[in-house]
C-alpha cells in the first residue's frame, strides 16, 4: 500500500544553510562557513571522510547543536519552527540504537507519530493506519509484533525508514543506510528512496559507499569541515573534488571509471567487482 505523501508534505521541503559554523565546547571547529541549498524532490548524497562534519551538519539541520554563526532554514522556517512542524525525520546508524531495549517493531514505527498525536499521546485509528501503511511500504508488515532486537541488520534499517515515513516529514536524513546490509537490501532501500523522491521528499543521505553515489544521488555535497563541492552529481562528484575532500584519492577511487559521455564524472561499478577488489 503506497502512502500518499505528496498530499501531506505541505510547502515544498527545502534546506538552506547560510555561512554556518559550528564549534564544540572543547574548541574543535566541526563546520566552517558552510553554505548550501537543497530542494524538494531530490536525493542528495553527503560524502566526506570520518570527522568531516557530516554528523554535525545533520545535528544542525535537526536543531541539536547551536551554531556560532550562520543559520539553517527548513522550508523557509527557522529550525525551531521546523521541529514543531515535524518537518525533518532522521534514520540513524545502527550503532546509535540500543537493540536490547524491549520494544516491538510496531511501537518503534509509532514513535514517528508522537509529534502528531494529541496532548495525551494516545495513538488514534489514523495513527495506526499510517504505521501499518509505513510498515507495508518497506516490506515489514508481517513483523509488527516482533522485538526490534530479533531482526537482522537489513530489517532494522527498514523499520527505522518506516518510522521516518510514519512521521510524514518532507525531509528525511539518512545516516549510512547501506552499512551492514546485503546487496538486495541496498537495492530495495534505493528503490524506496527513489519512490520518496518522486513523491516530493527531499532526502539527504550520508554514505561512504562512493561507488553507489552516481547510481541514486541527484546531487552531492562533498564535505571536509567546509563544503568542498556541491551540486548535481555529474558536476560535483569528480575525482579531483573527491581527492580534495579526502586529502588524497579515497579508497576504491580506482574502481570508479568516468563514463564516456560525461567526462570527469564517476559511475558505479557492480558491487561484486568492488568486493573482489577489496579482497585482493
């Protein structure tokens, strides 16, 4: 069952970041003078080495860190207003979740409805319907009563994507959604992301899977404390820009070849070829 998300997104979701700098109490500057704009109906890859500020950018977009300068606007609103409107949903890395906590799959997805419930925080029939639709959308309808800790890594990813769908947010941030999943699950997740894009969502996806980026990302932001390059994948995702972002040619860059019709850009190499290269 498909979710008619387009009818419930409201104004076109967008992210505007202007001259954003973020520093932590220990003095570490995580982001410096970041400016970018991301628009609705697009999948944007967020790429950079460990410590490049990707997680900090996510936190700034969600309003969890206060910048020392600059601002973030969500759909033309400030971050606080966007929080109240449940405009941004987040799909975490597996490592951020306590899988021993006794909670069912259905309850995890229902968490995405809390910002839309009434004062008593009791699920309505409409909330339950949206949760059911969200589980069905990610192929997890049969697992609603299972404990989240009993699921495989790929199944857990789908559940947290269902929670984001249940929130009915126009913007979805995904932190390393392909880590620890097999090729089939990765392809299914990419298919879901494409469907959300067509429904008008804006998706910002942090990933280390460089070879997959040209296959599913419309745009790319290369980050290394500041924005190294940003724009359509064909323009920004180049070997030169990747080398600047990583300080050296990143691992696996040799596996990516430029298609003949788009000089200087990168294309996907089959996953089997990437795994074979890693094993050598």
